[in-house]
C-alpha cells in the first residue's frame, strides 16, 4: 500500500525557522475595541499608511449597517480569561497528558461611560459582530484572511454583565465579556497594524429620534432629540440641518421620493425645523394617507452637511388630515 | 463644497435649488406667501416680502447655474436687490 498523503507532515521540508524579526510587536494593555459588522474588511490599499488606515476606519464608522465599524474607547478594566487547553490521556497506554481541546481566548472588559451606554451595549449581544483590539500604543490587532485582507476576530459570545453600584471602596463597574470563536484567527492568522493616537479621534454614532411637532398645510415641524439623554439637536445644528438634502421624504403608499422644497430653522422658540413638502404631491394625497420623513444617512449628513456622528433611529409618518 | 450646489441658505432656510430653479417666480411666490409657509424669514416686513421672494428666487437660479455664493443673509439680499435696482436705473447705451 502506498501512502497517498501525509496530513500531519507539513510538507516535503519543514517550514519552521527560529530567526527573530527585526521589527516585531509586544502586546500592551487593551485601550479600545473596534466592533464591526461581519462583512467589514480592510484591504492593502486601506492599510497603505497610518493616515489612510485611520480614514478608512472612520469612513466605516459612518457606513450603512452591515458595513459599519463601532468604536469603543477608554476601557477601564481588562482581564484575560483565556482558559488553559484541555489535556488528558489518549488511551490507557499513555504516560503523559496530551492537548485534547484548544483554549479559546476570552476577555473581560469594563467601561465607565454610564448606564445609557451600557444599555446600548447590550444590543451588541444580538449582532454577529467581529472584534479588533487596540492596545495602549495604538496597535490594532485583528486577523488576516486568505485574500490578504484584515478583519476582526469572529466572536463566539459578546455578553454584557449587569452594572454594579459604587461602593465606599470602589467606583461603579460596567463590565462586558467577549469570547473569540477561533484560535486559528487569533494565533496563526494574527494581523496587526501599528497606528497612532489619531485613531482615538474616531467616534461612534449617536442615535437621534425624530418627532412631529405640528403640521400646518404642507409644512411639517420636526424636533430631533438624542436618544436617551433627550438633547435637542437644534441647539447644535439648526443651520446645518436647514437643508433640503439633509432629509428624505417619501410617499408611504408608493415608496416614491417626494421633493422637499425648503427647510427652515426660523422657529427658534420651539427649536424645531419647518419642512415644506412639495405642494402638488401633498395636495394629491387623500385624507388618511401618509408621507414618511427621515434624516439622510449618517455618511451624507457627515460629508455634505457637516453634521457628524448622528443617525436617525427611524422615520416618522406624517398623516394627511 | 457640494452642499453649496445642492442647497441655498438664506437666513436659516435651506432651499432645494434644482426644484425652485425649475419653477417660475410666480410659483415660488405663491408657495412662500402662504400663511403657513416657513420660507421667508419672520423678520422680513410684510411690505418687503414680495421683493424678498424676487431676490431669493434670483439667487436660487444663479446658484443652480453655479454662480454666486448661495449662503447669504438678509443684508446680502438687500445689497443684491440694491445692485439690481441700480442696474435697472442705468440709462441704456446711446440714450
């Protein structure tokens, strides 16, 4: 009988060498995390230099869901909870323990951003996210795919523990855990990029809620409050959002886009925007039909209207009386 | 900046430039003069509202053609209107 292949051989010659690279990296203490949707990857062009890479990450923090990066900074607690590999005897003739099951890396992190943020973080439990880890020296650790692109580690679990009240001896705690899915991604296919402190300028998106303030003829007045702390965006971006292109108006019945003819920020008393909808389209609606109104995408708000870092949680329906 | 091509801002109101550039001054006026419309800044006196509309519509058309600075305020509008008035009063060449 011939041996057709040798699955554990490693090739005709070995591939192991023990020379030490001139430039290598020693992992420092984790400082931040980049959670990302499963499809997010950074190719060689994205990693051309530090500025390009930081820009690529920033752009993806404003991208559509499914292609988005969610940065999380200022970790205040870190514990490596990676277990030892499971070892045991193979049979009753074994004289030593052999590795049976690989250890999978798991980490416990903590932030100190507050209850609202902690509640938001819980939503990540239900997403299929990947994770890159950034250390104090702004080195970004992820994994290398077969096509050479860099992406985050696949997660087996992302769980948010209950927050803990402060005690006379210690501050309040906001803990959460990650367990990676693959040792192969973490160890054999490890990838890193040495970035710099500009990375920490990248922020996540803040949710905002639209509400209809009133409706008079074809002019609807809309209020925008941040989710959770209810800050009025009018105080910050009254003029910037007084732009027809910053909003998206549609006919709910047909799905067709309807023209916004103007947006005014003149109502400073109520701190609402007055949006004038196309008069002809509004007149054509019958009583009980709807237009839908929403803010434009986070990417467009940031690039065109200089309202950076906000995303609407959903449209509002405007009913024709 | 691309926003200057898309929107015109006159005293806190952003106009849909391509939309209004394609409509006549009369159509612009009809919409802007409606009691519920929030297009004309509230501090523009009643007697000046028509003049304001004419100047704003003129600026919108100019902005749509890529001319001028679309981010303006009432003083600039007044200056624009005064300049237009001056041009009108200029005697025709040869007269």
